[in-house]
């Protein structure tokens, strides 16, 4: 499966590569990432592509790495309690491209993800917990690397309402986040 996502605008397009791995994907003029995934392989993304109206951009090849190793571990809070349904994601340590779409930890906080041999960055997140910086790890072919991930509970709260300026109308579903600038 190959898909393109528009950058700084909404839109996406997708196709399956043919029997020779060749793809042609339709997009509009603008800035696009082209991404490919296939079972048992890493998800790969192109650099940002700037495409003019009616342009035919060739040579946009994607190299997928076969999964030949794994990373496993447990997501825990600061008191070593397991965290169920924490989101675990892995990125290429150099390009920061996603390995795959990620996964959630099980009811006991455990996760196992197949990876290609190499150097990766792993992170975990969960509502009402602060995510630490990505942790880097290296894994060799045929090896399962253990990497436990720790999240800190957020017990202080900030409460408010997101409203549209002018009409003062509440905006349901608006994303809200906080960061510590230290």
C-alpha cells in the first residue's frame, strides 16, 4: 500500500503497488509526503515533495526494510505500575520516519513490535501522563531488545473552555496540550 498525505493542507491519496512494485499515485499541486507500508516491513516516507500542477515526478522510490528483529518491554508509571493501552511508537533514529503505525500496550502494560535491525527511537504516551524524550536503542538481526518505558502521571490539572473568538462559541473536539519550557 502506498499513500500520499498533503502537507499543510488536508488530503490524501492511495494505491497498491503493482506486481513489479511500481506505483503511480495521483496528487494535486502542492507539498506531499509519499509513504509505503507492507506487512513484515518498515513504513517508509519520502522527504517532502513539492509538486507542480500536471507535473510527472519520477524516481520516487521507497526502500522498505524487512523486519528481522524485535523490541519488547513494559510501559510503567513512576511507581512501576503497568500502564494498559499506552501508545508505543518507533521512529528511525536518523530520519525520524515512523517504523509502523505503532501499537497499544496490553492490559499488563506489555508490548512487542517487530523491527528491522538498526538504530531506532522509541516513545510511549498515554492520556494524563507525561511522555519522556524518545529513547534510542540499537538492535541486531535475530535479536529481541528489551526496552521498558516509564511515564509520569499528571496529577495537577488545568481546566478551561476552548471558544471561538468573536462569537464565544465553544469548540468541541479542539486539541489542547501543555508543555513545560524548561
